[in-house]
C-alpha cells in the first residue's frame, strides 16, 4: 500500500515530522518522585465538583512531590463558547487558590515551555502525528459522511464490513491510493481513524494507580482520531499533549476507564510510552430509593462549584471537605491538629480513596462550622463583608457603615472564648442568624405556657434595669430577681422539686434572651446588650408576649 503517498495527499502542507516537534518539547528534567500532572478541563460553562475534585487531587500530588502542575484547556469540542467558559474555569480555580506552574493566561499568553496550553491552538501539532500514523499504515482517512455520532455507527453496522459485534472495522480502512485520490479530487472532507490491530478477541491488562491492575477487552474499533473538520476528539489530543507536555500522572474521572484500552492502543501506535493513569472515583449522592447516583449538575445545585461562593462557604471549608473525601485519614489528622492549615496534611497517590465518596451536606456544614470557628471576629467580619459585596450589595453597605458594631457582633463568643460557638457554616446565613441586631424581633420562640410568667418577670426586671458593666454583674442581677420572684437559683433543688418554683435561673435568662433576640439560643446576652445599647434593650424588654 502507498501509505506515504496517501499521507502526502491528505496533508500536503504538513512538512514537520514528529521528531521536529519533540525537539520543541524536550523531556523534563525531574528529580526522583517529582510528579508532573495537569488539570485538563473542557470549557462547558460551569465547573462541576467532579472536575474540581480532579484539579484538587492533581494540585496536591504536584505540591506534595515538589512537582509541576499545569492547566490545559481542552476546547476542541467547545470552540464557540470558549471565551466565557474559560473565564469561569479560571475564576473558580483562582478563588480556590489552585495555582498552576504552567498555563495560558486569559488573554492568551503562555506561561511555561510546553504550550500552547489550549488545545484549539495545537491543531498543527496534531496534524503532524496524524500524518505519521497514516504514513505508517496505523491510521487511514475515512470519507463516510457523518463519521462521528450514532447515525454513523448505525449506518456502518448495516454494511457487510462488520464480521461480528466484537469489532468495528471501518469500510474505508483499506482504500487504495487511487480511491483516496478520487475522494480528495472531489473535494471531500475526511476523518482520520485508527486502524486497529485487534480482532475483537484480545484482552489487555493495565495498571491504574488507584484501582491497581485492571483487565478489559482490548480495543477493536477503528475509532476517530481526527474529525472531518480537522479537530481531534479527546483520545488523540490527550495522547499527544500529555506525552509532549511530559505528564507523569494523569488524574481523570473513572468514566475514562472503559476507553483506556483504546487510549493504550493509540499510545502504542504513536510509539509513545503510556502515561500513568489515576482514575478517581466519581462523587455520588444517595437518591430517594437509597441508591447511589453520580452527583449531577441537573439535579444538584452543589455540583456547580459556584454554589459554594453564592452560599458563602469559606474556601477552606470546601477544600477540607474534599480532602476528607480523598482520604478519610484527614479527619483524624484534623482532630489531632485543630489549628494547622490543611496544606500541612500530606497525601500521595496511594492514599486516594478507591471508593466513590458520597456527598453529604451535613458533613460539609460540620467541617465548615469548625473552619469558621477558627476565624477571629475581625476575620469573620472581613469575610462576611467580602461575600456580601458580591452577593448582597445593599447589605454590604450597611455592614461597611457599621464596621465597629458588626466586628463586635462577629467577635461574640469567639475572640478569647475557650470554646467558640459553632453555629455558622456559611456567610449567607449570618444575616438571618444575627437578625436581632438589625431590627427588633418580629417573632418570639417562647413556649406559650410561659407567657404570663415571662411578662411578669420582664416587667419586674425592667423596673430596676440598669446596663450591667460585666457579665458577672448581669448574671448576679438576674439571679437576685429570679430568687425574689420564686425561681430556683440552685438547679439541684429545682430538679428535686420543680413544682415548688416558677422555674430556674436558666428559665429567667431565657425570658430575657427571647425578649431581646427572639431566640432561645444566642451568643452572650451581656455582649448583645452592649452592642444594642441601653435604650434599645429597654425597649425590647418592655415587649409584652
Ligand atoms: N477534558 C477532559 C474532561 O474534562 C479531561 C480528561 C483528562 O483529564 O484527561 O473530562
């Protein structure tokens, strides 16, 4: 067969050889154990948590091995909407602090020696390798219309070229030079397909860094390497790019396991050493029937990474939660190291879970409460304001105008507290949580059976009320009045004989708390009173339930 002549007919303008290209992409000089890895998102318009999960794993593998992390935009399928969609990816990565050693800036400047880091700018490179494969008889042009997609497969299935279901040989795989020339002279476009060496009977073994050795049916399909518009789908572009860019470990979703045999055949045809794959499990959710399903952007708002910003989760909460999913050892580490930054938790490839993690909002909130509890009042205020500026601008103005007051609000039961309150897990809940600071309560969490007692206690309390100057003074004042009005100040006595009292001191405090905040639970009442000021406190205490 005149493979060389066919290749020349298809790619008359391609003059470079793979060797020329390799000269532009020299092998990276790495130290023992250094990982070169990448995040290779397709710009779809949103960042899915599953993709971000891969980015975060890759980020840690590179960081923990003093290796290299690069960003490659895989936009061969998404050409039209690339610009905005790319911005979404960059925005999310930046907000989460995922920094790359090599990437292309949004305005198109390559940082690093292995670019361009955007696939649509690498078409010239792909052609060189496509030409080489055709020259060697490992790939061939296919002129069937609609060479991709289901219709095509159906059409091909009807032809006698299929000997059995095990393999999918393409009708064009053995076209002669003359036949190819005829198509080309007709001005027909062509796809390039791999000419598989397999017959459909072979099996192959391959190694996955998370799952260990896997065995599967070898590829026996003449799958498409370059589409008729000249653009390579994932497999071909990935094999070339990861090889040229010197990737040592590719972290990608488990959904790629089934096509790994095809990828490995392609690496072999190209004469490349296969890279190491790390197929990470997909994040799941439990459905109503108790079955696991993949977390999906259609049904689960939390599948979109922007969700966490909109809700105001601290970046560290989300990252710590993901670490927890990657390796359950993180939870124990965190318990033993409550104050250390998560960056000090180190893990390697062998520590990545092989089991699909289950997304659990309660767990995320729990982690987040702890993350927020570690912030000082000032930090919390700054983070709250930062969030509000983007998602609740009118409220951000109020916060800014009352900075001193709200910093105090944020510091309540926090600065200097041995056990800081853990009731806040995102910044969007703070407005509701501290609603009583902004305005008088409109509803009161008081048990209806307590109405008369509360009214009596509060009107007595108000008669002698003066702003307390310390927590102790405040509490002593409440206790004295409670005792006078028939409340037990010794809880033990109260428990032994509750009917002998109107309630205990805690009950009396509850009346004051509900009158001032509307809630049965709140941070230190003394501090709240200081923030509200005497007139406001008195006005609230005079409320009649
Ligand atoms: N663009 C592919 C994706 O987003 C990348 C897969 C890979 O990391 O190799 O699924």
